[in-house]
C-alpha cells in the first residue's frame, strides 16, 4: 500500500496522531469481540495488533520529541 492511500489527520501538539480505518461489518464484529475478550478498548487492541505486526516485519519504533 502506498503512502497516499493512508489518511492521517493533522498533528495536534500534546494529542496522538489519528489514522482513520474502514472495516466491513464482519471485520468490525470480529475486532470488537477480540478486544472485549482481552478487556481492551478497540483502539488499544488495533494499535497493539498493528505494532506487533510492524515489529515482526522489522520496523523500528521511532520516538518523536
């Protein structure tokens, strides 16, 4: 996926960056169920899953100041 396919909001100092993602109804239901089973908020579940995948493929986390 190219970077132009990623929709990100403006960076607001002191607030997290936002990435908008669309899911089918079935995908959302599966994500909600999995997040609930782990007692996590949906955004936390998605963020953790994305970071695990990024780390698995060798992407390093960048610390921004």
